[in-house]
């Protein structure tokens, strides 16, 4: 099949493209190589993908409708997976406009192109952050998620809503993924797992927010990719017998999370075991915009795909540490 994947120089897009290429698919990757974090890491990911002659990269922003249109038209995709975004909760306080540009305008451009190109399936990344102030756990897709705590979450919630209107108006089958704290090799340097490993390796203190009283449903990247691949084949169709699909559009939201939240200090302990070194902890208050706990209900994912993320924290952290050591020396 022919895939058009946005965000292929990013953490998740890279892993997805790599897996699709291994499976024999053709992939056009679209990424602006934004400077939110070390661009060399993004270039290294694209260089790995470029080893396959089935991969072609287009480096341009989603906001450039002309470049995006010619890239999608040339790719003639069966499936579009839209992962490119300005990610990160904390940065959305410093640079809110980056989120409007990439996540609102960028996602709208993808939707508008899907309207013209009519892919078999459009899959787009949302986030567990949309559950915001919800107190009831585990987070369930069918529950309301109307109280985002950060602009990042608000732009993802807006993307879900824009996608629903386009799925309804133009009969585009759309799946929205709500990812829960993804970690693993080639991970993002702005995220806690990477920051913790880097600091502990170098003997620097780590910042531990809310004095460690946080829980995250850490999900290993290989599990996430397996879930995405299986969801590609779960094309939503309006069907009154399936309550996970909107009654008004071929549109559904699916959590992708392990469904077993881990206390932050237990995650730090797993890193300490893998590194054979103790962390020096700098305990801080809760950061504005952050959630105290994330916890996926993964029953829908399992019902649709027969799969649920299963990699243990110790296995996942060991793989991340091994990659970090080999990549950074
Ligand atoms: N990693 C996680 O834990 C997590 C959790 C929830 C949701 N998500 C979502 O998953 C998706 C992938 O996240 P990731 O962790 O791989 O992030 P990432 O930052 O590593 O990858 C995103 C990629 O998008 C590109 N990009 C950003 N703005 C762009 C623009 N305007 N035009 C073109 N390219 C642009 C960046 O250069 C980057 O390579 C994002 O939509 C993110 O919001 C990630």
C-alpha cells in the first residue's frame, strides 16, 4: 500500500515509517524538521529511513498548502497517517502560536487534502492530555473530555472536532488516536524518560514535579506501532451496532495506552536499575497545565484489534537505555 505519513522525522512517525517499510509498503514522509528539539536527531531518523528506496522525504511545513498538496498528490496515498504536530504540554505556555499554526492550521490542511484525495483511511494523532481535568479513571473514549488544561490539549481536542465535521460532510473515514506517554529508542529529548536517563548518566539532578506524586500510563513505542498498524485496517463505518463510531460520521477515537499507570518514582527506579546508578532528585511543585495522572481504558483498542500494549516498564526502559548509550556514547 501507499502511505503518506506526516512527522516522519519525529519519534513516532519514524518508528511507524520504519515498520511500514519493513512490511513492504511505500512511504512518503512529510516533516518540517522544526527546531523544537535537536534537529540532528530528526535528520538521523530520516537518514535511517532513506536507506529504503521505498521511502521518500519531503521537508516542508504543514502550513504550506502548496507544498503539502503537491506532496500528497504525488504520493497518491491509500492511507494518510497524520502525526506531525507541535507536541509538549509545557512549551505550549511559552510558544502558544506554534500550536495554533502546526496543530490547528496544519491539521485543517490535512483534512482539506483528504477531502480531495479521498484516502481509504485517515488516521490522526491526538493525546491523553485531552482528558484534562477528568477525575474518573481509567479514561474512556466515550466519556466527555471537555476540560483541557493546556493549549496543547485544546488544539488536539479541536483537531478531533474538525475531523468529525469533515468525516461527516465528506464521508472520509477518520480514526483519532489518543496516545498515552510513549517512550522508547529514538525518543524525544523533551520528555521525562530521556531527560531522566541523560541527567542520571551525567550525575546531574533530575526535576521531579509534584514532588513525585504523579502517575503516567507509560506505553512502549513498539506496542504503539503494532496498535497503529492494526487500526489502519479498522476503518470506521457508520453502524448503529458499533457505539465506538459516531452516529453521524465514519469517525472514532481510540486510546492507545498500556492501561497500567506507573508512579513516577517507580519509573525513576526502573531507570536506576537499568543504568546501575542512583538519581539525585530535585523535587518541585506541579507544573501549570500538567495532569496528575493518566490512565487508559484500553478495552476498545483490544476489541477492535485483538491487541493490547504489554511491554513491561523494565523491558522498555532497558531498550531505551541501550539505545541512549549507543547513540550518545
Ligand atoms: N510521544 C508521546 O508521548 C505523545 C503522546 C501523545 C500524543 N502524541 C502526538 O503524537 C504525534 C507524534 O509525536 P512525537 O512524540 O513523535 O513528536 P515529535 O516532536 O518527535 O514529532 C513531530 C514531528 O512533527 C514535525 N512538525 C512539527 N510541526 C510541524 C509542521 N508545522 N509542519 C511539518 N512538520 C511539523 C516535527 O519536526 C517533528 O519531527 C504528535 O501529534 C503528538 O502530539 C505524542
